[in-house]
C-alpha cells in the first residue's frame, strides 16, 4: 500500500509532462497541415537527369 505513495505522484508528473508536450506541439504548429503529409507521399519526384 505504501508503494502508492510513490506511484501516484510519478503518474501525475508523467501526465503533466505529456500534457505540456501536447500543448507545446499545438502552439508551435505541429498539427497545422494534416493533409500535406498525406498528399506529399503520393507525389512522384523522380528526377533522373
């Protein structure tokens, strides 16, 4: 039972780190162009000179 005194704060800290990372990704524009990567993979760029 005393292990919960360690695991609960560790889980909360890891959750806050994940939330902070997600908010950082939103603020820096990581999710702005969701369709661009999906379309870029279909573009054929064979430049055989």
